C-alpha cells in the first residue's frame, strides 16, 4: 500500500519520522512530485489527518487502517491542494501536532490460516428428507451435495418445516459434527428477513450471488440468493467450521430436481 506523508504541524522532521515508521510497518512511501519531502498547505493541523480519493472504491477503508496507527487521526476525502502533493498515493498522511514520532502497536493478525475445505460429497444424506417436504413450501428447495467431513444429519430432528412469520415458511436442516456441535442450512422465501439486513460482503461466484456474514475473522453465515429464495449455511455457535468449509458447502447447494 502506497502512502505519502506531509508535514502539517511545522515541527522539523515530523513528516520524515512518520514516513520512516510507516515504512517499518511495510507501507511503501511515495515522495511528492518534487522528489523530496514537502509541507502541507498549512501548519494548522492539530489532529493528524489521512486523506483518500473518494472516487476509488475501498480507499476509505484503507485510509482508516492507516489512521488507526496514529491513534486520534481524522479520515477525510482528498482535497485538490492535497492531491497535488500526494503523487498518486493510496493514502496521504498530514501529520498534526498530536503526532509524537511513534505509531500505535501493530494489531495482532487474527486472520484464520487458509486450509483445504473439510467436506465430503453426500447428497444422499439429506435428499430423502428434502423430497418428503418439498410440497409443503412454495419455493424450490436445494440439496447440499457437500457437507462437513465429520457431520451427519442430526439423528432426532434432521429436518424441520416451520413458519418464520405469517407470510413465509422455512426448511431447516440440522447437522451434528463429530465433536457434537451443530450447524445448519436454512431455506426460505423470506428474502428480507431482519437477520439478512447487513451482510459483510456480497460476492458473485460462477454466476451465483452469495452474501457473506462475518463474526470477527470467521464466516458465521453464507447466504445464496437464487430461485426467488435464500439458502443460508449457518456455522456452529463457536464458528468451528472453517471459512473454506463454509464456502464449499454453500457452493455445493444445487436445486432439488422436480421429478
């Protein structure tokens, strides 16, 4: 990530110290067009301010990450005068009077390590249950062709048909893992249920649209949207299924044949 640093507090060496500290954290420092450090348009900055280009998607979030390193930094859209000094950097930092030559401690990386999806193919595990209830709901059901590799349908209540409200029905498949945890797949035509209101991301994969719902670094739910319905893969209470496993299960959903 490229960062340009300008002096906005009038203290000699302040911008150079900030640029050095950011470089130590892995940021690539971009010098202004003159090829040497320059000052901001004025020295009246009390708070350090991180500017971003609002016309480019995702740069506000990138600027916010940089701002976190300065503690009380502001995040603002790029102005014309600052843009002339940024030399195309993704973020432009103007150090203010509240910068005292140190950055906040680097956050601990909690991103789960990538791993193969822990699944196996077993459409037959749920096919009889789905066929038995298909005529009780007004939407097309989908079959999970892939399930978590230690899981089986919950012995006592593998499937349930119920009303989510007076207008919409749902089918719930429940699975039990080898560690005796439970995860599920919910299928419904209530496409604007409150729980679906704020997805973390929407992705289009091979022509199908999925909403991703994260709990911290873990995927807690993936929702497939097609056939005028939604199909939710819901993790265990402890989010024990890996992100890769969750995605594989969601991508392994296929419409139940009409025969």
